[in-house]
C-alpha cells in the first residue's frame, strides 16, 4: 500500500512539474497575478493594428519586430505565450539572435524568407530553409536563428508565436560589438581570431535595435 502511495505521489509530482514547464510560473520576470476580482476584459485586449505594415527603415538591418508580450497585454501573465509581427524590407533581415526563454514558431504571411538556426556545441549544425507564403518553421528555445528576405524588390511579412509571456531577445552582433561599456578588444580579437583594429571598427558601428 505504501509503495502504491509512493508511486502515486511521484506521478503527481511529475505531472505538476510538466505543467510548470509548459507555461510560465506565476512570478516569472517579476509579474504578479492580478486579483481575479479586479480583472477586466481590457486586461486581455490590445488594439495592436497588426494588419498594418510597419516602417522597416527604422533599423539598418531592414526589419521591424512588433512584439506583443505581457508588458502590453497583462492577461498573458503565466500563460506562457506571446507573438510578434515581423516586417522585412526587400533584402531586409531579422539578424542572428536568440530567445532565452522561448521556442518560436514562424508563419510567412507575405513574400519569401530564407531562415535558419544553429544547434549547440559541439556540432553547431546549421539547418536552413526557404519559406514561401503559408509556410511554417520552428526555432528551438535558446538557439541562434535568423530570417532574411532574399527578394530585392518585394517586402515580406511574418507572424511568430513564442512559448513565453516575455521571451526576451539577444541580437548577437549588438550584444557582442555594441555592449555598453564595450567588451575589451583583446577579448573579442582572441574570440573571433581577427586583428584588434577589425574589432575596433565593428565596435564603432551604430548597432540599432529592430525590436519595437
């Protein structure tokens, strides 16, 4: 009887753990649940105008990411989901980046995208695909990935769903060469196996963010 109770307890613990992993915990990222008595429909609504094109000239990389997360819709708290509209200029890209807290599933709404991600060490295997309107691609949590519009004449649009209320984004080039204060050029020259003047030139560039 004791053995049966033990296995039942283990099973319940495993189920609870899976549930916790499947969505964000209650206090994730410092957001506290609202008193249910004070909840309003507006807590779950945002007039985001995601049907409207975004300005892709706001960044040097030719893309504009409009993220809808818990900071814009409070009702997303603990639900473990958010989404983004991504607009790409002709030859624009959403440059290599990671989401530390989310897997991403991306759907192309208009145009064509060349997408890919790199697996972790030691393989660092590169997996890529050309996507057309209606195609879907998944970027696993934490892995470096990108999207590029190869068409020099037409823009592209995609919608991405992410498995966190606040997925976060680390754009690799911005983080490495645009940090404040700057990472030592001795460190980066060694890491990238280049001359220090190359690192200095890269650090001198204007590393604009395409996240809005």
